[in-house]
């Protein structure tokens, strides 16, 4: 799955609607098997470690309160972060959108005469399509996270927030490494694959003096940047280069250093099923003779302020990118991440992506959910994703309402007809009578409808429909000598 710098794959502006994008995935049993296996492993580890925390629900409540307070006072805490970070020797830049953020980063790299850069895994850089932009500008970006290396060398796109290569199995990794690294005798043993990646990166860590990172959290009280990871590549990127550029969404700020006590417990367990991430890197500004001597933070808005202004949707920004909602989602389990057409897949992507695009693109994503509520139950910061999904669906309907072309759309026409039928009892019973006759013509002997005509065929394309019963409830009630009350009518 290759892409060009001008037309990346996971860009909502060019993505197909979810119902169309998902069809190739549903027909790929290996990919679905890879996704299901990885999710099962993560879910089992998470469940075990969550169960050992007797105060898990209290931690969730505390985290939700911390994130809510930070968002309600975001302007104050961002200014405080800028003040403390600057006092510690850092330089803070403000980017209104993706274009401005890319330009700021490129200007810094040009000032450093950098033609190469090493990167810590960051979803925010993928959001603004930073890698293709840098490549088109003559700067080669090297991912250092193992999963990101797999995707970069295999010209694939991420399908998961925490485990980007979740859809790739080790045999596929062996093929990618063997082909791109020239290792013909490479086996699919995990240790050997890891060693291959380590050898690939070693010289890049030692020779490239400029690095780019994201941020899990920004601490306003101290001006500290926090990055958590599991492989140590992040620690290498944070200590060896002379120049460090951190790109972070404005919503990542926490008020106090003490807030990390809550957040780090929840994040590790929710994301990877660990009590604590193996590498928790915190740095504040610049320390002479130790680590990067030039430190830049780019604070990215890119649609976040518009989300912040809306009461219901604002909770979207509480997300700490743990992907727990994706791991429990029955839709994501069947589709993987690529069908969402965005760097943010799963339930959180279904509400975040359309809002970042200001509802101009990705309007099908709020419907990529069964509204089962599992995502809300596992979210460590208590984002009510189903509530936001319903709000976004109403916005999509309002956008389409009044468009003349929609009047003739079969779905919208059907909904209007249904509205009329349900408004009068006699119309409903008449439609029920004739609908029963029609349904019996296409119901098989097993009592199921396996194929419906016209637009109904979209429903039976992926599922069967139980046939109409031989007797309606009203008919059954009348046969017992009873009549429905006026309220029932």
C-alpha cells in the first residue's frame, strides 16, 4: 500500500466512505485474523492488571476530572507551560493548523542544516502528514519505533494508535525486512527480527543529530514534556541528538506534575496491559552538556479549538491515546484500522476525525459503531463516545437536510415514508399487512430472508433477516378476545 507525498492514503480528504472502505478488509481473512489475535492478547493482559487495582474506578474518576479541568482552563495552562518551558531554555511555537506546523518544523530543520531526522512514534505528526512533507522538501525522516519501521519500510499505513502494525504478522515482517534490508537468510523468529531492526537503527541513532517527538503529556506547572514508550528507541532519540523538536496537540497539557501519578497508572494498563511503561522520559527545557542543547515545542491547534468550544464534543479532547476503546470495539475487531481512512481509527477516530475536519469530511465515521457502549466502559478518562457519536450523527443529518438531491435518495425517501406510516396506527397496520405478504414471497423455508430486492439488498449483503411472523402481536391479542387500549393504538 504505497502512497505519494501529495496523496497519502490515510487522509480523510481522499478516503472512501466507511461502508465502501471496509469491504476489502472484510474479504481479507488473514488481516482480520491478525487483528483479532493481537486484540485478544492485549485485552487479556489489560483485564488481568485492571483487576488487581482495587481503586480502578476511582482512578478513572480522578483522571476524568483532571482532564476536564485542564480543558476548561486550557488557555491558562498553555500559557503557563510556555512560560515555564521557555524559562528552562526551550522555545515554544504556536501552529494554528497543519500547514503552519509543517512550515515551523521545516524552518527549524533548515536552520540546523538537517537533511535527515530520527523520529519517536507520534500520531500528531501523522495527522499533519509530516513525513511525506519532509521527504518532498528534501529531508528524510526515519521512524525508530519497531512497528513504525515495519510500516515505513513496507510502505504501509498504521491501523492502530498504540500498536500501528497490529495487522501485520511476523512472517510478513520477515518478508519486509528481508526485502528492504537485504537480509536473505532472515527468519521470522521475533528475536532475530528485533536484532535486524536494532542493527538498522544503530548508526542512525549515532549519526543523525536532530530528532522529532510527540508528547503523551505536557505539564504546565513545570514546563515538562512527557513521552512514554516500551522499546527504548524514544530514550535514544531524546538523549543523543543535539536538537529536539516536539510536536504536541494543545489538548495534551496537564495542570500539575502530580497529575502524572494518576495518568501513568491508567495509560500503561489501558494501552499495553503493563503496570508501568518500561521507559518514561520526562525533560524540561535544556540542560547544558546533557541531552539536546536546542529544544523546540510546536503546539498544534488544527481544529482543536473548535472542538473545545462545544460542550458535548469537548470531551473528545480528554483522550490520552490509550486505544482501549479500539481494543474492545466489535466494529474495529472486524475491520481493523485502515477502513477509517484516518490516522485515528476505532471509536475515538470515529468522533475525533470528523471534528478535526470540521465535519467537511469523514461524515460516515460516526455511523461506524453499533452504539454498544463498550468503549465508554473501558475509557480511562470516561469519554462518553456513544453520546458524541449521536451528536455528530445529528450534525450529519442537519448538513444533508434541505439538499434537493437528497430528496430522491432511497434511504432518505424511505425514512420519510416510515415517518408517515408510524404517525398513524391505521397506516402502520395497513403497511404491516401488505409488508407481510411481500415478505412471505422472499422468505425461505428456514424462516429467514437471505436476499432482499432493490436497496434492501444492501442489508442482506452482509447479514440475514428473520422473516415476518405468521401472526402479529395485535393479531395474537385480538385472537385472545382482547382489544388494544386506546393508548396502544
